[in-house]
């Protein structure tokens, strides 16, 4: 299959061209190149996907041997199976829509060329990540998307806060990446290969379920996944990463990059199945994250931060599904989440774009009639996010909750937690909708979204609605235990919970049946509000536990106590130099006389010895 | 010709005297030309000692070392006198106590 | 007869050297130095080294000293230089060099005091010197030739006039 290599190559080529132009490319050319390359890549993906769906034949392509060190010979090679086809479709499909949207969103920015260069580079790296046939190439893509995320979060670098957010995103994910690199080292030293399929075969051969080594290796890989996918305890970077342009948040921090951790675990599922404790940890981390992030989202004021916490929460669902072994359900939720969260972000971007870069939801309101397309998008996106029946999110979340329920032992607890999360999701989604689009108008929009914005929104609306009926070609690639029939009561509860949340949100924020203001005014209410507004103070905790001691240590080390010894040496040398320099008079006769002194001394010694 | 038999220590004593004179001159004189002359004297005294030692055993090695000393003296004088000209041109004097720019 | 010739030449050499090093006039000093070198050449001849004696006259007293003559003529220091030299030769300036040289002489005398026997009196002909020079010492000859080449190049470079580009007392001022 010859078009395979074109898929990551096209975005890479256009990114290179734009970077080489050093930002001097005319903006319409940059836009055409940026959107066109992704569009062509999407067409190639469609061709590949059609070929795969025809006969379910895994396609492999080896370009060249990357390096050859002893018996370590990673190749630049692609392997495309059902999981990869799904991921590639999401990346190029949603990516294309977001690029198209960006044309209008970023048109007035002077660095639009740089923007598209980074975006294309990101898409290329992300495609490399999902297409890689060995873990080293995957790691290259993994780091590549991390670097692009850094560049794009700090895109408006003139504001130091954005730079700080970019560094935070980079450093926090770096902690996870370091663990992942260690995991790769461990896998290579133990199994002697990093090619994914031979590696999993070798792992199955050599290790028993529950051995220490697979647990250690998967725990280290999990560290990387937690960092990239913004799960507890490495989730703090994602809300700050909203400093980047909104389409960036939609593409990188909602649809694709943050789900790389989910992809990694699904890709290496055979390895993770050998380590049940790791899977249990994944499930609990997912549950904790989704609850914590949902509570936090409930208290936020910034429209993008709400969506960011919602993303963390939804990825928590995916981790929950991974943890209970429902890999296919997890990927399914990944896909539907990519649709509706990209939709929500783009709609939020449209609101921000039309409202003079206003981020505070309490200064919006009544936009239902002013921005009808955006309102429709937001409504559909929120419905899918809240998993209202027959939206795409409903099917995927339903699958996850039922898989959790059927998990022996801890299953009902996970299910109950997930259900609470679903309730909260529903409340904060519709809180957002009610506050932004209903009530009195606070700020008048000064423009309407153009077709480049409207078309992606509408397409994503459709996808968010019908995405639930997609059948992903994952059978044979990922195991799905397929939960046994559960009692209808459980199903009804699952269906009813989002509706309950919608009702609560209506009562609190739209119907004004229950006064939220008086609740907030009470000291306890204010304390709770402040606690969750600060993201459960985890940032402060890290600041106290990690950053402060580190800067304190750095401050102490700034005086370089170890160097005192060497500085003393330098000082002594200098002092000696200052004393001895007087001997160097520059007078030839003085030198001759000194030499005579030496000569006399030497001769005297010789004479004494010979005597 | 030749065949003279002299106590070796007399010749070496002469060489020592010449060497000491040269050294005293080197330390005493401030004029670069005289310093070079003192060096010549010292080299010559060393050559004398070598030749005398060669004569003691009737071997040619002493004279050969004298040849090498000769070539060293020639090279040294060539460079040294070149320096004399440069220093005279630059400092307008040959007083080496004034040409002490290379001090610490 | 030969012995008296030897001691006579020795005395000439010593006196001429002392005189050469104490003159104020460079030309006079040079003449004394040449006398000293000629006396040493006589000593070489008497000790049975006619080749060395010939070279001492031709190369040392001839060629090398001629270089000194050229330089002294070029510098043309004149009477002002001579009077300054006399000033520099004041007796109290002698103290330290004199003492140091005296100690050295003492040590040298102590060192050579027990020199074995006397010179052999056997003449070492130039042929033998030449055979040895280009036999076991051929590598040293090569090194000496390199040294002379280096001296040649160095003297040519240092002696060039246009090397003077900058007045050291006023940096940046090109003269």
C-alpha cells in the first residue's frame, strides 16, 4: 500500500515548508497549505480505511531501518490495524474540520503561518504516534506531540502567563514521559525488542499473569499515559493549557493528544492484561479523576476551563473502561468524545471569537437568539457530553458503565462512582448552556461566525448525534468481554441519571426554583465553592510540596556550597599569583641572576653528593 | 704537531674562569650587545672544556660537540642580533632594564 | 716550550675576555673578544684538535664576530653610548655579579679539582672527526641543520624593517 507513507508525510511536508518560509508566507497560501495537507491526508486515510474494511487485513510498511546498534534495530515502519484506522480517521477527520475552523478563527492573527506550521507538525507527530509499529517510533511521535503542545499553548508568547502555562504543560507531562521512557528501557532489557507485536508475544511467553516485571513495566508506562492524558495526579497542566488558541484546545487538548495515553494502553493491552493490579489502579485513577474533575468543572467561571475539566473527567471514563478491561468501549468513548468535545470547544471558540475574547460565562447570556448556529452546536455537544439518550455519548458511556457494573468485586462501586460522575457531567454541561445561552444578554456579539466556522460545527453536530451508531472495526484487534445481560433496572438508572442532572441544572440555573445565590452566600457554601474553584487546591498542594522545596533548595544552592572548596582554590591561586607576580620584573638581568642562583644551588647539591 | 701533555684540571680551570667571567658579564651589563658577547664567552668556555675532555682520551667526540656548540652559537647570534636591531628600532635604546614591558 | 705556549695562550685568553667584558666601547670589546677566541684556538691546536682550532678561527672569530661588527656599525652608538656604558660599569654595580660569579668559580674548581691525569697529547685528525660526525652522530647533524635553518628563518623574520607597525606607548596609532 503506497499511500500509507503519505499520511504523516503530507502534514510534515507542509509544516516544513511553512517553517522554512519563516512566517513570510502569504496568509491565504498558509491557510490553503495547512488545511489542504490535512485534507489530503484525510483522503489517504479514507482510502486506507476502505481497504482495511474490505478484508480486515493488517497493512504494514517498512520505510527504512532507523538505526542499528547491536541487536537493537528499530525501523521506521507503520502498522495499520483496526485501532490505528480508527485513530487515524479521528485525527485527520476532526483535525481537518478544526483546521478549516482555524482559518477564520486565526485569520486576523499575524502569525497564522506559524500557527498552521505547528498544527500540521502536531498532526504529523500524532499520526506517527498511532501508526508506529514499534514503541520507539511511538515515543518519537509522543514527544513530538508534546513539543507541539508546548509550542501551541505558548502560541501567544508575548503574555508571560501563556509561556508559564506552556512550560507547566511541558514539564508536568515530562514527569510522566520520563516514567514511560524508563518503562521502555525495562521492556527492551527484559524482552529484547520494542516492536509492538513481537514484544507482546514475548511478554505472553515469558511472563505469567501477576508477575512483578509486567506490573512494574505497565506501571511505568501508565505514568506516561497519566501525564499525557491529564489524569490524577498529573492532570494539573490541562486547565492551564487553555491559554492556547481555542482550536488548539479542541484538537490537542480534547480530541487527540490527551487521548494518546488511552491509545497507548489499548495498544499494549496484552501487556496490561498480564498485570491485573495495574489495571485496577487504572480503574480507580479513572474514577477518582472523573469525579474530582466533574466537581471542579461545576465551580469554574471560565468557559474553556469548564471544558478542560470536562475533558479530564471524560478521559477518566476512558481510563475506567481500560481498567475494567473494556478496551473497545474505551476507544469508542474516545471517538465520540473527540466528536462532541471538539464540537463544544469549537462552539466555545465561536462564542469567544464573537464576544471580543470574553471567557467569563457570567458575562455572557442570552446568546440563544444572537448566535443560533453556535447555540445549536452547544446544545448538541452538551447533550452528547451529558449522555442524554440517543446522542453519541450515551452509547459510549453506557457501554463503559455497564462494563464497570459487570466487573467482579469492585464493579458496583465503580459503576456507582461513574454514575455520580454522569450526574455531575449533566449538571455542569447544562449549567454552561443555561448561563451562556439563556437569561439576559450581557455582551452583544459583534459578528457572526462565517462559513469556515459554521461548516465544521454543523458536521461535528451531525457526528455527535449519529456517532453512537458507528461500529468501530475493533473486533479481533481489541478484546471486548461483552458484558452479560444486566438487569433492566441498572440500564434504566443509567439512562435516567443524565435526565436527572438536566432537571437539577434547569431548577438551579434557569428555572430559579432553588436559589443558588443564597446557597453560595453561606460560609460553608462559599468554602466549598472556593475549594472546587481552585481545582481541589491540588495546584497549591503541588506548589507547597514540590515547587517550594525545590525553589528553596535551588535558592540555597545558588550560593554553591560545594563550589566553596573550588573557589577557595581559585582564591588561593589568585592570592599566590598576586604575591609571586612581583618576581616577574621583565628585566632580563634579573632573570639571569635568578638562574645563576639556581645553578649555584644545583651545583652545590651535586658536589655534596659526590663528596 | 700536538702531543702536548697538560694536566686536564688546568684546562678545566681555565674553562671555569672563562665561564664565570661570562656569567658575571651577563649579570653586570645592561647593553644587549654586551650580554650577547657574554653568552658567546660562556659558550666558548664550554666548548673548551669539551675539546679538552676529547683530547684527554684521544677521541673525536669532544670536537664534534664543539661543532654543535658552534652551530648553536651561530643560530643564537643570528636571532639575537636580529632582536638587537628590532629593540633598537622600537625602544631607541639597548638598555635591557628599560625593555621590561613583559613584566607581571 | 709547548707548555709555556699553552699557559701563555691561557693567560691571553683570560685577560682578553676580562677586558672584552669591561670595555665601554662595543667595538673595542669586540676586538678583545676576537683576541680571546684566537687564544682559545691556539689552545685547541696545542691539545691536538687542529680541526676545532681552524673552525674556531674561521667560524667563531671570523663569521660570528663579523655579524657583531655589522650590527655595531649599523647602530652607530657613538660617544654618548660609551659614556652611558661607563656609568653602568661603576664599581658598586659589580658587587652582586662578582660575588655570584666568584661562588660559581669556587664550586667549579671544587668540581674539577680531581680531574684524572692529563691530556693524552694524541692528535685527533679532521678525517676521524668527519667519519665520526657522519657516522654515529648523523642524527645530531640533522638536528643541528634544522636549528640553523630555524635560526636563518628567525633572523630573517625578526630583522625585517616593516615588523615595526605600532608605537607601543600609544596603542592604535599606526606609524
